[in-house]
C-alpha cells in the first residue's frame, strides 16, 4: 500500500496531515500524522518525532498539545506515529488492561510469542518510519530530533541513547525513566521480551546512561503533582544516574503540574525551541 492521505487541514499557515500505510515492520496497516510548517512549501525543513504515551494514538498530541504554533515559528515538521500495531490480527492484553498490548507498544522489538509477530515498534520508529518520511515529505532527514510523553518519553530517551549521532537532541515529559524498575515497565518488558533481564536493560534509559551512553542534549520536564511519579516514573533515578556519571541533562520539576496534556501544552513551546536550537547546529 502506498501512502493514503486520510485528512488535511490548514493550521498556523502550515498543513496538519494524517496518513495510512502498510507497515512491513509491524505487519499491519498504520496511521501517522505529520505537521508541515509554512516554510516547507519553499524548502526542506528539520523534523521532530513525537512519541505518545499509553492508550494514545497518533491524534492525541496533534489535537491537544498546541505544538503546531511553535513548529511553524521555528520551521520544523512534527511526525506523530501511533503507539502500537493495530488491527484485528494484532494480539491485545488478554485481560483487556490498558497498560499493555494495543496502545502500549513500549517502543521495543518483541521477541516472545504472540507479540513478536507484530510488536516491533523500535524498528518502526528508528528505521521504517524515518525512511517513509524522508522519501515522501519535504524534510531534511539528517536534521532530526525526538521527544515524547510518559511511555513515549521512555521511548524517546532510550531510542536517542541507543542511536548516537542519529538525533540531535531528545526531550521528554513525565518519562518512564527506568522501566526495569516500575510496574508498567516490568509488565511490558516481561511479556514482550521474556525473562532475559539483560535485554530489558537495552530499553532502560537509566541503565543506558549508567553503561556509558554518548552525550546528547537532553531536556526532561516532570510535574510534581503527577500521580504516577512515585510508582511508575521515578524521576529521581534519572537525576541520580546523571549525577553519578556526569551525564549532562536538564531535568526540571514543575510544581503543581500533573500527567495530562495540560502539562504538555504548557511547556511544549519550550521543548520545540530547545530542539530547534540543536537542529540549527547541524551542518550538511
């Protein structure tokens, strides 16, 4: 299947678009959204990849974050993929829980049946989708950065840390920084990857930094009124490993903010500006 345009609307003098395609990595049809700033009508622009959190699709960030205004201001495209494979043939949590299966791909490559047939979100985000974007949209693929929220914050941080030189910067809102040490992460990694704990560490941002991951400009915002902070997000573990290793990261605790898109909308302009500055440092 070639790209099928689902929708297109004008926004901040740019275009907010949504597409459907057949994914080789995920073995199913997938939707993704792209915001093209007004500058893209005249030239190729840098690109940001946004990874959403549990239960989200490609549309939550597009509709709630208000990011288009800042993307237009800085002249960057934003690509927003879905959070898991989809379709009748794709297995879901057998108990229909919301924190695993559909909408909860955790940006890993599953190795355990039945998940390993479709759940290859790591390959989709790092290989298939960027090639699709480079081949079909007016972007500069070598000028790219990545950011995300919650499960998507985990995805953005771990993907950037595992791929030195690929992304110019990384940022996250309320990320799951240590999935090997929280209930959401243990459930997902145990089901997708099995009992081999070393394979879990390949997707754990704190473990990757502790093991000597290359320095990349990193920004993290965490709301102090987030009801998931203590049990699931564990921001203090990221703060500690950065302090222990000398890894430079800007980690901001924001008083009064929770886990919602109201929090994201309040600081997304700061994040896009952070990435825009990093992307301007890239030379051809």
